[in-house]
C-alpha cells in the first residue's frame, strides 16, 4: 500500500525510481516508515525508535524520506549537544518556516532574535507557541535525534520528556530516535512513552555487493568491478560487515587490482592473474581492519614504496608499530616502572647506588642455580616511592619533584601502560604494576639512549 505524502506527489514509477537510487536494500523499512508517517495532517505515533548496527542505513533512510517528501523536520546529532540547553536551543532555532523550505541554519546574525532556553518547562512552552504560529499548521513536525544513546548520560528527565512531546505540547509532533543499541538499554526510571521500534538488520553479502558496485568508476567495466567486489567480500566479509569500512578498503585497493589490465600484462578475463596481483595487498589490509594506523595517502605511499622496493616491507612496518610518542620524563618513568616490576627489591642498591661494590662469586652462583627468571613469573607490584627513587637515579640531570611528574604517572595509567593496584588500606601509598613487554620498553629506552638491558637482573 503506497501513501502519497508530497503536496503534488510524482507518479508511482518516478517516485520508486528516485527513492530506489538513493536508498538501496531497505524496501521493508521504507514502507514501514511511510505507513507510520501517513498523510501530512494525520496524527503520527508520538515516538519512533530506529536501531541497528553502524552503517546499516538508519540515518540515510530517515533523512531521505523526510527530505524527498518535504516534510517539516529538524535533524540533530546528539554528539554535538553537550548539554540540555544546547539541544533545546538547537530545536527552537531550527524549526522550518514552511514544508517546502529547507532547514535553516542557526545563525546569531539572522533577522530573527536567537531563542534561548534553559529548562524543559520553558522548552515545551516556547515550542508550543512557535509551532502553533508556523504556516504548516497541523502537519506533523518530525524531530530526528541521531546518536540518541548519548542522551542516556544526560539529565534523568530528558528522554521521558522528549518521548512525550506530542502529549506535553498537544501538537502533532513525532520524535524519532536513531541509535546503535537496543531500546532495552534506554529504560531507566519511570515515565517513558514506549516508542514504535524499527530494526535495521545488517546487510547480507548480496546486498553489500549491490551497494558497493555503485562505486564503479566510469572508466571501468561494470562486470570487471563486480568481480573485484566479489573478491574483496570473499576476503573481508567474515571479519567485517561495516559497509563504510568495506567501501573504503575497496576504493583503496582498486588501483592495484586494475594495474595489470591498464599496463596490458593481463586481460580482464584472466581472473587468476588479477587475484595474484591483489592478494598480498588484501592480506596486508586485513591486518589493519578498523585500525587507522596511518592516513589513506600515507598508506598508498607505503604501498607504492613496497612495490618499487620489496625489501622495505620488513624495515618500515615493525618500527612503525613498536614506537609510541611519549613525553621525555614519561619515558624514564615507564623505564623505572619496568625495572621496579622485574627486578628484586634487594638488588636496587646494587644497580642504582654509586658505591654498590663488586658482585661476589657466591651471589653469581646463587643466581645461576635459580629455577625461574622474573620475566617468566610476570611483573611484580611496587610502591610509588620505589618508582620515584629509581626514576631519579636513571634520569639525566637534576629533576625537581613537582606535580607535573605525578600527573605523568596518571597519564601512563590511563594509557594502560601502568596499572594501579588497589589495596585494602586506602591510607597507604599507591602501588603500581608495569604492563608492557620487553620489546616495547627496549624501543622506548632506545629513543632516550638508555641501555635498559644493563639494569635488568635476568640479563646479567
């Protein structure tokens, strides 16, 4: 059943063609939303909840339907609304003048005065007055809240009030929440108006192929590009269902697939040669799915450099992944934490005191007969005073104790390079444990010209 929404609706064939070119593989969801919207003057449900995984077409379908039929609507990304006041003022200052006009941009320099709003009571009152005076009259006003899961961290009254705007204002208003999590995780407290929930499932492999084939370059044969997309999905479909990620990977690696055809080394029908040419690039991209270690341009430069000189692959990639940018003193704090975690406490004087004396033969014999090394037993917990004592012993120059040093310890904990161990006694000094590997600390020590192996008990 098709419902006409536009003032002068186009013919059925033209409408289907236009919507079909903008929204693919979402016919059921489009028909459901159209049936819920109804005619312009009909009372729509007070709240709709659209949910599904990322890159499943939720925002695209809702925005396309509202824009195509020129329905009065307001689009809001909750990521940009840091407080309820920002959300209220954004809605009040972006109400369209008429159904055929686009959504106005909020600008303080407009002829109309910028509307300010501090609380929900004032928002409901001003919204009622403004919408009642608009020329679209009794037509439904749609308030679309994208990334609605951000509203759960807002004030407790926010979600119940937004879901009951139609009831509170007495107007034909529909609130549409778009989220990546299910509705059950939104419920807390009372006063909720249960919305109509519409699920957007993940695209199947056939649907992904249909959508990704739309990115075919004008200079490339559609059958050849369809074969390339089939190869990409055969590699990535089991580990990645995100449409945006798949389209990014397909666009990034397509020049390497088409290179033998353009150079004349292979024909478009020689699938095996084309697969051999693209296989190493796809395997390398498979290791960094969802991980943006470098930008796309840097990735292309690295790929081109490896094509010209294959020996660079073993020299560039490991060094790139083993380095991390840290402040100067944070590196020495991390080295001191590693030494405190893997060295016995009774040997600190031997390593860091200036007049520690020589090591006796008896101590060497005892160490030689030990059963397990400290690295096999794992990191040990150490107090902060031991950490600072080792830090002041190994750092170059005189460092004045200050709050900046202790702030860097907290930063290392937040980066999960150190772990703070909570004891039963809260009054006692904090204790920590180092979480990094030997290869990682060696690369860090190399950047500050510090021989960490010389101070490790297991490698004497």
